[in-house]
C-alpha cells in the first residue's frame, strides 16, 4: 500500500474550513466511499477556492475512487450551516461514488462538484474534461510528448437540493 497524498491548506485570510481533517476522514469512512487501488482510502484535500463558477460558490469536489476536495468558506458565513452543507454534499457524492472505478485522468477526468447557489440551493454537477493527446514523433521534443493539445470541459447539473 502506498501512503495517501493528503494536502491540507491553511484557510486564506477571512476564510475557514467547515470540517476538521478528522471529521472529513470520519465522514469518508462512514459513508463508504470506494478506495483507490493501492491505497487505503481517498486522498483528502483542503483548498481555498480560486474563483466562483456560474453555478455558485465552490463547496466540494469528488474524483471517484481517487480524491475528495473540500473548499473553505468566508468568515461571515454561519459555521454550523457550512458544516451541514458540506455533510450534505459528501452524502450526495457517496450515492454517485458507490462502486466507482478510477479513470485515467490523462485523457478523461470525471469529477462531481458541489456548488452553493445564492438562492440556498446546493447544485451537484458532473464535470467531464477530455484531453486530445498529440502523437509523439521522434524529431519532437520529449518534454511535449505527454501534454494535451486541447482540453474540452463539459459540466452539467445532475442533482439540486434545497438547503436552508
């Protein structure tokens, strides 16, 4: 078994993480997420969101049988409500991730994302990123051999929940 590649960031100034690392690990274990091959459990990452989507504010992301990402919330957001929203998102991910197999993320990366819309709705989306790979020719630079030529992203709402 290989060790997990957990990445725990500190919350940015004016932000907080709604669950602790131990709380996230307990939720992942209790909800029965499929573990990746050669590791005991999913990788857990705590990140600060870079930008907002047109679906809303980032809550969490789930790469089936690979990784779970939990995003931070602004300080003016209610902490109990933020924790409840993350727990609901992880429960929804658990339904989609039962028996999921890992994918080769070089060509196709499938992930589920949770967004909190301004209207207090939690939108669960399925995001698929497809990369067009280039053929490596003998006279080309080897550093470009595995880089994608183009990336297409398709994101659609799979489920929506009213969170109050």
